[in-house]
């Protein structure tokens, strides 16, 4: 079965860093697009960073450009999200998702996009 599991969330001070991990199982990581999404209660889910199955093309939301970096480690079947210079507005539940799209922008920007698999989420809290 296709499955992903997130980890690495926690409590961090403003300006600090965290690295989130999305561990894949039941499928070949290279064959699918992977995305990181976040959601706060009462707000819309937003795609913050996605990485494509072809040539590791990437997309970043403008709110995290220059601060977050998405990458793959194929030997560990893991996608990482390195988050630097964290801000209180980054506080949210972070989800990893798996899908197949024509462009990586479609995965992160299309609110109607259907994913093959969602993880259960890992919580990030940034204090001022």
C-alpha cells in the first residue's frame, strides 16, 4: 500500500529552524510528485512546497521562498522540508501528500487537485 508518514514537527522560537521528514513506503519515490501542505483551524489549506517526479522540479509559495527548501533522499525514500527563519505565522499542521500532475505548480496551487495519499500531519509551533 502507498503510504507516507510525517515527522519532525515541534516547538521552536521565532527565527529558529526545523526539518520535516516525509517517509514513503509501498511505492517508488521517484515515480510520484510530493508536496508539503499546511493548515490552521479556520483557514484554507495551502500548498507551501512541492517537488516533481521529473528532474526534481520544485515550487515554493511566496510566503516561504528563501526560507524553506524541499529535497529528496532516494536512499531513504524520504522527502525533507528544511524550514529556516521560522515565523509565528508558520505555525500550522503540516501534511505530506503524493500525486501525479502535469506540472508541479498544479499540485501546490490547484485546491481541487486529488492526491493519491495523504499523511496524518506533524504540528509545527513557532513562538515569538
